[in-house]
C-alpha cells in the first residue's frame, strides 16, 4: 500500500498567496489587463508574374491578443495597404523585400516579406555610348545594368531573364535581373570573348581567341560553369543549336574543317562529318537536322544531311547526274525539305530533296535560275535568267510539284519579297514598270494585284509580323500596305517624308514617318479603324525605336533646345516621357538595342 502524506503549512500558504499577488500586480493596474503588441508570424516567400498587380492578405500572419483594430503601413519596398491587404505592381523582374508595420493603436510590430517577380518583357536601352539599362515594357520600370562603360552592345536575352552583353566588343558579360549583378565571362581568357549562340534552356556558347585558333565554350549561368567544347582548332564561328539544344560546330583538323555536335546531357561531343576533305555547316532544318557541305572526290561541293537517329545522308544522291556537280544550299521547307541548286554547264538548276523519302524533285533544269524565297506553304519562288535584259519569275510548289508563272515580261523582274501566310504572295517589280509594284498569289491560277501611285516605287518593302507588306514611293510622298489575308492593297497614304518604320500596336498596323516643316513626326496606320493616327507631332524630331511585347510604341525625341534624344512610350492614347535628366542633372541619348522576354 502506498501512503500519501499531505502537508498543510501556514507559512507555505502565505508564500503562495504572495506569489499570486505579485503576478497580479505585474499584469494589472486598477483591475485591467495591459496591452500586448500585435504578433507577426513568418510570411512565406511570394512569387508573381511581372507587369501585373501583386496582392497578399496578411491577416493570416498577424494576430492581436486583444483583438484590436489593426493598422498596416508600408515602411519600405513600395505599395500600399487596404486593411490587411497589400497591393503593388513591381518595376521589373527581381527579388523585392517589403517592410511593413502593424499597429493596434498603442503598440507597433515590424514585419517583412519577400516577393519574387518571376518574369518581364525587357527592352534593352543604351544610354549615350557608355550606359545600359533594362526597361520593363509593362511597367516602364528601369533596371540599371551599368554606367560609364565603353561601347556596350546587346548580345542575347536568355529565356530565364538573364541578359548577355559585350563591352568594347571583346569583354563578355551576363546580367542577372533577379540578383541585380553582372558577371564577366572568361575574364582571364587570351584575346576576345565573344557570344556565339544560345539554347532554349538559357545556356549559351561563346568563343575566345582569334581565327584560326578559336576555342569554343558552353556556359551554364546557373552554376557559372564554362565547359570547353573545342580546344583551339576551330576553323570558323559557324554554330547551330537545334530544338533539342544540340550544339553543332566546326573544328579545324590539319588545315580543313570537320563537323561535330556537343550534347549537353551527355557532356560529350560526337563526330558528324570527319572526312579527309573540308566540310562546312550550311543550315539548320525545322526537324533538328542540319545541312553541311563536303568537298567530293572530284573537287565538287556535295551536300549532306544529318539528324541524330538518322545519321549522315547525301542530298541528291538518287539522281546520278548530280554526283559531280557543285551544289549550294538555299532553304529548308515546311517539312524540312532541302532546296538546293546544282551547276550544270554554267546553268544553276534547282532541286528539292525530301529527308523523309530520300528522293529529289527537279524544280527547274536546262536554264540558269536563281532562288528568291520560299513561302510558308512550300512555294519556292525563283527567277530564270533569260538574258541580260530579261529575267522571269516562277513558283514551284514542293507539295504538289506544280509550277506557275509569277511574272514573264520583256524586262528584268526583281522578286522583292515572299510573304508569310497561306496563300503566300511574291512581291515583284519589273525594270520596265518601276511606277508600280505587284503582289502575285502563289497558287495554281495566280492573281496579280498592283499598286500604282503615279511615280517610281521603291524596290524594297517593309514586312509586318502578320505577313503584310508596306511599300512606298521613292520620293516619300505615298505609302501603302498589302493585306495578305485579304489579298488587296489598302488605302494610299499621302504626305511628305513618308517612310515605313515598323509594326504598330495591333495586327496590320504600321508606323511611318511624316515630315512637317522640316520636323520628322510619327504616325500610325490603324488597320482596324482604317485611318491614320498621330503618334507624335510635338516639337522636336521623333525617331521610332520599337513596338514592345506589351503593345506600346517606343520612340525618341530631342526635346526643346536639348541635343540629346529622350525615350518616350505611346500606348495608343497617352504619351509618357521615360527619361529626363539624371540625379546629377545630366541628360543622355537613348537607343533601343533589342528586346527579350524572360521567366525564372
């Protein structure tokens, strides 16, 4: 049996009572409980897409013992609170810390959270000849890359948002907009380090040295690791990277060039063409295959096709007569067909080779022919040299083996462009008809649609992203666009100093210059509204720079008596000035070098 012993002691009871009294005294005054500051628990890291408002309700992370009314205030990092909900649109891709306070009216607690802005549509802007910054075209926020460095140039934007750039043409750098840091690549390399090509997964290839002693490297910016691909024997800088991110390159061996590919997953290089005669990379096809040349046994130039899983196949080998002829690669078709020419007794004959069947189709033979372009539907456009004063244009459809006449006149036909879309059009002009320009549909029974503005038309055109074509009179007094989908020329625009500049805000829109009283202004043809819209006619000459991925237009203007060109944006209704004097009171020129989109 267990005996429990109980003590009762007056002394102990008094001590216990005193302790309770002390606790009560520490927690109350006049019978009330004292206030406690709000309590903030850790807010997990946040992530958001760039260009749109970010919001978070902090109610789940803040508590108050007395359940009082809480007031939230941003201490740093931008943005604002509505109740416990924080909202802000951050300037650009990057990692941002937001500091905030929470008050219950008597006491205040401090907290913070991190927001990772994971994407941006970047515009690369050079400032004078020595500065560089990234402009987020959705927010117009600017991210400074460098200042006071000679001759920065844009090399490439990577899919993860990093930017590759050169300084002085021989230093290679990479900028990370998340960390806001720039890192020099191959800083200790002898000779120049130069960007060559990029992969779809944000790696890139660069070279060091000078020909014929050029070394090729594969660089991974995630771990800042360079992998040497070829150690100094490179014959040229021809490098192709296919959709599987295989790096095809040339390397020099005993005075001639061989072809290899580097597989990043295998971390090894494999021979493609290592014959004892010279081989050169010529083209990359849509199916990931490549075309390369090799000097044949008779000294002729032969063409070969290579694709991983298929191996090396000679192009045109099914036609025996082609074996000893010099061949030249021209283009790849929609199904990765190879369009090439072969010289026969001074004539250039055209062929199309199908990698799926290994068969070669004759496009045209028995005359001298020049390849001009290929449409989205495999329409090969070429012209036949009849004589020094007559060139006639034709179209061969690879898919159905049909040939149609594009233009056959007693003069020299110039094929200016082959459009996108279905059907494609050939834009042509004859030397005997320079006051008009023709759009010819590349179908079985071609239709010819002409623009005749009454004077000489330029033999160059602008092409829009949607495939439309913009032509202009040589004297700059008229401009017009050809609508590929509608198959017609639009409304002729007249004025002075008219010149095509680039794509406008929406599909079919285009920007052009207008000269008024010696001042160059910008206008836009609004395709949907069928009208001309003024972009800028404020005092000062305007210079169009780019259409952004966010549907705005960028241009520069020399303001007032300044001599520098400031950067402006226009969204269809509102003009916004993006640059002015800096914090030191200095003004700068601005030039758009390129654009890219990144997501991390």
